[in-house]
C-alpha cells in the first residue's frame, strides 16, 4: 500500500469574537533551493491585490470632525436626509445603540443624542472606534480597536464588518479582503505570523472555494471546503514530492498521481490518503488487455 507524503495540519479558520485561528509550526528560515526552483516552474494562482489605494469613500477622521453640517451629511451617507438637527460635540458622555458608554467627539443627533455622521468614540471599557456613524451604529468606513489588541480598518454596516477591510490580530496574523455579516467572506488573503499564507476564496470564516496555501514544507493549490483540501488540487512539498488529483476532507481520495522525491510515480485510486494497490494492478491488467486486443 502506498501512502501520501505528510501533509500540513487541517485548517480551522472560523472567524469569531474569540479569534480562533490556526496554530502552525514556526517556519524554517533556511528554505531549500528547491523552493525557488519550484516556485519558478509552477504557475501560481494570484489572489486579488487589496493593497491598492481606496476609493474616495475613505475619509480623514480628523477633517470630518471640523466639517460643517452639509459636508458631514455627505460623509454619513446619501440616505441621511436632514442634518439641520445635528450638532458637533467634544468629549460628550453618551451610550451607543448597543448600550456601550463612552466619550464621543463628533456629530450627534439632537433630541436622541446619539452619534450620527462622523466621530470618535472612546469607550469606557477601553475600546475605540473612529469613523462614520448612523443612528448610533458604526456604519460606513471606520477604524476599530478591540480590547484584546486586535484592530480593524474598513467598511461597516450597522456595527458589522461588511465590505472590504484589513483585520490585524494581536498575535501578528493578518487578514485583508472581503467581509460579509462580520465574517471573512469572498476574496481575501490570510497571512500567518509564522510566514504561512493563504490567498483565495473564503466562506463565512473558512477557506472555501479555490485558493493557494503556502506553508513551511510546501504548498497546495486547488479546491477547498470548510478549511480542508476538497475537490481537485495539487499538493507539493519542497523535497520534490507531489500529489495531484482528487481530495476529500483533507485527504487524497479518488483518482490521482503521486510523485516521490526520487521520481517514483504512483497513479490510481486513493482512499483516505492511501493508494489502492489492488486497483493499480487491475488497471494495469486492463490496459494490457486493451493493447493485446488492438494487435488482433
């Protein structure tokens, strides 16, 4: 029985308030020369570049705090109809729509005394939000600093990360890309503090769809499902070994080909990471039979 070379740990990338993330081994700084050679030989899948300059919807929070009501109306969004009942405050004690108290500097709505427009909220618990508000909610472009040291810069829709943004984790991990309903969702890239990286599709916090993952021993490019290799893909190691074919739940499963470091090849049907030798023998016999019949 032939088994697939060692594979990286299964990836669990559920995105929640506790910031559960993948713990990977520290990458080796002295990578083999084979790494560069393989990177040059193989065509990489390139994820979208989110480092480009943002659109004009990104605003300076310093300037927002000194704008007149007409400009502040534009900063807050086109569907805010009336800013005549707004006023600017400095270090004003209030609570946001979630009931969190703090000191606010920016535009508030008279009567309800809630943030509406642009401003900065220094929360009593130590958190900080600077950016656009609507009816007391984080809404528009903003900067958020969490109590655990994580930071987020990007789009919000009624307190949820939604749109594009950059999330920096306190441990050094970083995500840059699309968000939906407060989860990593769409196209993006995740850079681990140990040097590992993933570029590709996300589905509500997990690697899901098509993507490229580079880890300390090699890389994988192909289809994913719920954070695991699943579908068609190519798994390469820097010792020269490689598997290309079908995966299921993180393991080689289905038709595929394995190449060992010394160049030995094994092709056939895999089951849970193991090549079925009996199937190889039957396939070999069938091929010989077809060749014999073609001669007759």
